[in-house]
């Protein structure tokens, strides 16, 4: 799939109003360091559209990238910094919850999970948040290049089982190094944007 154009259009803080967008939105969630910035950059063929490895304690924002003038990729702040203060964790939760709950253009949430590990408690919480809002979840196993083929099958099973995700829920193996999964992911976005 061709990405001709990607621009950062809105940045939401804790108290910002949701943008009055009319384009379909696809959100990307995951714990910090899962490879979310790398994935977003790989999707749009940029080196540094999305920030990489944001530092703990830095301002947490929801960033809207308009892609091809047709959809938004919405970068949700990464979670799971052990060192984040309770105040930061609470404001993070409020911001995400409000967005998932109130944004009418949101079509699906891509939940990124590092294929090398079992999903964390926060991953399970995030998955349940998505489902509870009645939103389609797409699971994305990241850093696929780091595993052998035999391990990949085992980890896919572990991800599904830990989250309790039915087999209808798509699970895409992704690598921002080899670009594995890029076309599949963009195809899903294109399909869901039409619905
Ligand atoms: P974020 O915090 O979720 O935005 O994660 P980043 O995209 O900044 O990636 C965190 C670290 O994982 C960085 O050192 C990346 O180079 C590395 N990384 C991200 N994606 C991949 C991948 O697909 N394969 C490999 N081998 N490393 C990756």
C-alpha cells in the first residue's frame, strides 16, 4: 500500500477537547518500548514521524497523524512505566478512557504486544478496555524478527490465551526491521475504513 502523505494534525493533552474529525481513526496502543513508534514510522515510511522511546515522566499526549488525507493513525501514550508516579498513571488512564469512550470516529484499536514476552497485566487491562467499549481489537505481535519460526507459533498462542482473545480477533506478526506485517496491517485499515 502506498502512503503518500502523513502529517501530525492534532495533539491532545489531558484536558483537550477531542478533535472534530470526520475521518476514520485507528488507534495504536501498547506498553512503552513495545515498538509502537517504530511501527508507526514503518507504516508511513518515515524515519521519525512518531517519537521513539518517550522518556518516563514526559508529557503524555494523544497524537493524531492524518494519513493520505483519508484516515487518522492515533498514537496513544505508552503505558507500563514502573517509575511513573500515581498521578501520571491516573491522568494517563483518564485520557485514554475518555478517548476510547467518546471518540465517535474510532474504528479499531491495534494493541501492540512484544512477541518475546507474555502479555502483562496492563496489556490485559488495555485489551479489556477496548472490548468493553465495543471496539474491534487487532492484536499486533511486535519484533517478529527476533524470534524463530517455531517460537512465533508458540508466542501467538500465548498472546491469545493470556488475553482471552477469540480466534476471530486478527493477530498480525510485525517487524519494523523486515517490514513483515506492514501490508497486512494497512490492508486491514483500508477495509475497516470503508465500513
Ligand atoms: P515505543 O516506546 O513503543 O515507541 O518503542 P520504539 O519504537 O521506540 O522501540 C523500542 C526499542 O525496540 C527500540 O530500541 C527499537 O529500535 C526496538 N524495536 C522496535 N521495533 C522493532 C522490531 O520490529 N525489531 C527489532 N529487532 N527491534 C525493534
